[in-house]
């Protein structure tokens, strides 16, 4: 089963083996549901919505990134008469992949169990929480020297915030037994913010 919506310059896609929607009100409108079986929720800016300067700016980082949430089961609530996501939560482990448009940045892979994503009034990702077993892998940029190792962080919990357009990470706060490793470099702390 697949669904797609385009709104506010962004395209969202959902694919899963099954989808159950809950309705309320008169007329009945969807207010939430549950997706099960190889769930993928993808959000990305449409190419028409991306200014050329933003695509090519050397400091664009994860701006205009494609974001993909993967899990076996995702519960979600809807807002705006069922037109946009309000909250999405994985039931058990989840995986979020952030794909940068800028070739000078590497992708980020974040895993946790569970993930909770909160969306703003425009339907863009606002915050992402990992409640246990958080791991973030920062892949090297394609232009990095061959053999450049991944940078990996782990912690008990995580709170990440997105910019107002929901297209790039603004901050990440990892708490509880924080570890960092990249090749032979290692660091440990109770908490890390970046």
C-alpha cells in the first residue's frame, strides 16, 4: 500500500504492507492510525520549491534534505482535518536516514527504539526524540579521502530539533552514557550537544 501528498513545497510518501485509519467528527475525517509491515515515511522538498542558490551553496549542509523514517510499525496522529502529520511514533526500533542535497555532506543514519517525531502546524518535522538505544552514524562525504571512517555516537536518549521548514537539523542533544568514536578517536561524556 502506498500514499503520497504534496503540500507547501514538500512531497510526503508512505508505504507499508497495511494501513488502518481512525476517523472522527461529522463529516468523518481521518485523525490517526497505524501503519504496519516494512513502513517507510519519506519527506522531501519538491525540486520546484528549492531555490538554485540553496542547492549549490557550499555551506548548505543538510538543508533541503530528504528524510526517511523506517520501522516495522508506526502509529501516527493527523492534524488539519487529516491533511498532515501531527505525530509519528515507531513501535519498537526505528531508523531515520537524512540525505543531504549538498554533495559536500555525508548522510546521517539515526536509530533508536522508539522514535517519536513531532510536526509543526505546517506539517514539517519539528522535533525528533529517541527514547532508548540511540545511535547516530555520520557517513563521510563522497569527496572524503578513501578509507575515512564513519563518526559514530551512542547514548541513552536523544532530542533533535529541525529548522522552521523541517528540512535540516538545527541541533542534537544526546544524554546518558554518551560515546563518540571515529577511527581511533574516542570521547565519553554524560551529555553532548551539537
